[in-house]
C-alpha cells in the first residue's frame, strides 16, 4: 500500500455518521448536568432539613424551660405577698389563658389566700417536650405542690399538666395550662 492509499483510507466522509464516541458525548454531558443538578437539590434539601431540626431542637429546649418556670410561678405564692406573686406570674402568660388566669386569681385565689392564710409552693421534678416549632410548643410538666392553710398540716399533691406555649415578641409565653 502506498502513502496515498493510506491517507485516502483515513479521511472521514462528511456524509457518513459520526463515529460512536462523538455521538455519545452529548448524552453523557446531559446526564452529568442532570446528576449535578440533582445533587445540588439534594444538598439544599438536606441543609434545610438540618436547619429545621436544629430550630425545632432549640424551640423544644427554650419552651420546656419556660414551661417549667411558669408552672412554678403560677402555682406558688405566699399569703403575705399573694397579689405580687401571682400578678408577677401573669407576665409569663398570653391569650385567653391570661384572661382566665387573671379572673381566677383575682376572684378566688387572692381573696381565699388572704382570708384563710393559704400559701403554696410548687416544684417541677420532671418535664418533657411533646412538640415544638419555632413559634409554638407543647410540654408535659409534672408538678409537686405543697399547700399550707392556716395552722393546718401542709398537704402535698402531685399532678401533670399539658402546657401550651406560643413565642410572642421573642419570649415563650404560656397560652394553655390543662391538667391531664
């Protein structure tokens, strides 16, 4: 074979289809672009999910602390300072529960405490977050309360309460307090 024959046999006829390797480039690039897009979407979703879980965890911890503190505040008072003690606890409440609590305290608890020399001390030995989002939470709070009436022996009661909280102005406020 001569060099002329060799050069003629290696020329590519433009009318002939491209060799298989060139024809595969376009689908490979499309597949790579699709895979990159899918991985980017997955990474974004995982980032969002992680941030949401972290926010829920922070909300659970903060709302649980507020539920414990508020339960103690609204169930504890001394006869000598019952108005101050219970009115200070109102600052931790919101919504219809604030209205109900205010009415109960003003019409029943404060007059009864003064008349019968009633005092109460509440402690929260345990509490658990039931659900939490960045703006709303529910907790289960276990309360031990010791009540003194006049010179009688103190009475101890244990109860559990479902506490509903809403985040208002950057603070967790109790919007529901339901014995269970």
